[in-house]
C-alpha cells in the first residue's frame, strides 16, 4: 500500500463512528419504550414499518461493507 492514509484523521473518524453507533443503538433499544407513549410508533402504524425497514437496510449495508474489502483483496491475487 502507498502512504495515502492519515492515521490521526482515521482515528478521529473511528471515534465518531463508535459514538454514532452507540447513540443509534441506544435509540433503537429505547424505541419500544417510546412506542407506548407515541401513537405513530405503535406496531400497526406506517412510521413503525419505516423504522423497521431502515434498520434492516442498516444491517444489510453493514454486512456488505464488511464483505466488500475482502472481495477487493481477492481480485488482486
């Protein structure tokens, strides 16, 4: 690899990513608690379906992003 990576900047971005994952995970965990008091978040409403679809997309995208670097490395061989 060539010297195209800045480790200090990468560390900052990794810390931001960890914080973002922590915050969004806490929101996801607390969502069922809020669904009792917020009518639009109840399971039979459209907003709940949208949140579930978004969460599924995040899970699939995360899996894809973890597999993609391995596929690029296998093409180079």
